[in-house]
C-alpha cells in the first residue's frame, strides 16, 4: 500500500494497525503537506453496508467533539467504494503497549486517569458515549518527565444520545467484532472491558465508559485485569459476579483513596458508580493534590490532624520515663492497699458519712488502675509499634481513672495540711505528662510512627 494515493490527495506511507472493522494507515496530505492517519474499512468488508455505515457514524461522532484528549477528525471521504476517516496522526504508543513496557507509578496512574476523565467528560457533554474504552484505544504522546498527553481514539462503537439517523440507530448496538459464548449469547465488542450492563444487553450511558476507565486504572495500578479469565465465558462470569481484590493486594504502596475511587467505578450497578466523568475527575484531581501536599510536607486537610509531638526528647528516654511512671502508680496502689485497712476513718475527708461507700470505690479505682498499668507496661516494655495509636482512644479512660486517683493524697491531710494540694495538683497533671511521653516515643513525628508499615516494592 505504500505510495498509493487515496482520494486523490492522501499518500499512504505505512500501515499502523488493524482491528475488527478497519485498517489504519499513516499517510501524507499532499495538499496541506501534513501527516495524517487514515482509517478505512478492511478489503473483505468493502461491500458490507453495515461496516461502511459504522465508519461514517464513527467519523460523525468523533467530529462532534473538540477536545485535546480526543483525536481530531479532519474529514470523511467517500471515494467510490472506499470510505475514509482522516484524523490527526498521534505520535506515541498505545496504553496497552505502555503497560507491557513497565509498571506505572501512582502519579502516572492519576495523571492518565485525569486526562481520560477530561476527554470522556467532553464526549459525554456532547452526547457521545464511547462504549469501547480500553488500553488499545488510548494513545500516549511522549513527554519529557511525565507520562505524556493522552488521546482517545476509535469511536466506532459510539452511541449518540440523539441518533444520526433512524437507519443508523437501527444498527446502533452492533459492533465491529463479536464472539459467541458456550451458552449461545452473542457478545459484541471487547469482552475484557465490557460493563455488566453491556453483557446483560441493558441500556448504556456515560457510567458505562466510567466502568471501563476504572478497570484500566486498576490494571495500571496493579498490572492485572481482575476479571480476566481463561475463556471469554469465564471473563463474563467474573465481571458479572466477582468483586476485584483490593489494589493494595498487588500494590501495597497505592493509596487507600485510589482503591476507593477504582472500586466506585467498578460497581456492578450503575447507580452506585460515579454519576459523571466530572465527579470522577474531581476525586482523582483531589487525590493527586493531596499526595503532592504530603510530598511537600504539608498537612493533609482531608484527614483529621494527628496530635503533634509536644516534646523532642530521645525516644528511649521517653519510653523509660513512661515505664517508671507506671511502676510508680503500681507502688502507690500497693501502698494504698496496705494503708487503708488500718485507716478507714481517713475516708471521712471525702464525705461526712465516713468510709462506708468510699472504700469500695477506692478499691475499684485501684484495681482498674492496676490492670491498666500492667497493660501499658507490657505494650511499651515490649516496644509494640502501635502503642501510640492504641493509646489515643484509651486516653479518656486513663484520664478519668488518674483524675480520681489524684484526690487520694487528701487521706494524709491531717499530717500534711495545705501541702497536700501540691500532690493533688501533681497527680492531676501526671496523665497529660504520660500522654506527651508516649506520643514522643510513638507519635507521628517522634520515634516510631504507629500504624504505618513499611511497604515492600513491587
């Protein structure tokens, strides 16, 4: 075909690829002296009215959209039996080829996802549903220092909300290629990226494209299509019944928010997915922005701010001092147990009714406090990495017990008089000191960061 002149002006240079319906060539527009891409019906389908009609529909659907993420259609030519779509020639490789080269970073997944979302949003706003979003139909133009600019191609299966004509709408659900399952059901299009509603022959809309995009995002993030089976039939069964494994199962460094976004795209019911490409675009953009903020050391405003470490003392010293305080509390509980039986009358300082009720309360507080001290001694003594995180929900109980314990120096009021209040204030402040020490050893900025595991590389 090299050197052949199409439509009197397009000189074919080489074949770029072929699909179920057509062949794409790189050609030169001899009038405007520019490189273009020509798509035409395969020779064996030249006399097939359906395929020729589909090519015309593809040209009209793509030409209705003007967006940098969608290949521009320059012309549609009818030259005898030939039908040609003339669109811009896109330098680069397909997303499928890029997947075969190496894995994607989270940043690359987000950039590509954002660009495809923008392109789909433009198409949907013009009433065009692509219906065949897959890695083979996305081109990546090279760019220095990044994944490049994407171009969405091939609107051969596109559905327009307002039919191009009644005759074309009658063939609107037909695709370029098809396969027959073992049950006799005809599946038209690319099975691996079809949505549940497409497989069930239900009405499709913009959310169908978002399902396919979510599947591509999953594949970029993990390197696998979670629904791909050994046969088309098993793939269909997986799409209809199976939930995808968490992204972290194959990519432990992927953010949890990315997994949530992808799962929302892959919901079986359309009503549970993103309702528009713009909504998906917002979440992907927000995640990329938040990750950039974390890289720059800025706080993540989308999450509650972790307690800041109030001390900068060495972690080992903080742990030792914290453990010493726990031992001191246990010593005081033992002292109380030996002191009270012989001085129950001292409980009258808390109430004129004496120690009838106060003694059981004191015993209960001491027993609960002792159990708590042994737990903290074990957790910090064995250097359990999650001690800081677990202490946060436990702190209100610790504070309540310790504030009740802070009034016990009043038992010595007859010996110490007003000096006893110094001990009361000291014991009341001690819980906050423990909190500071523990966060210094296990907080987000001091010592070991609790709750964070070091992820292995892929």
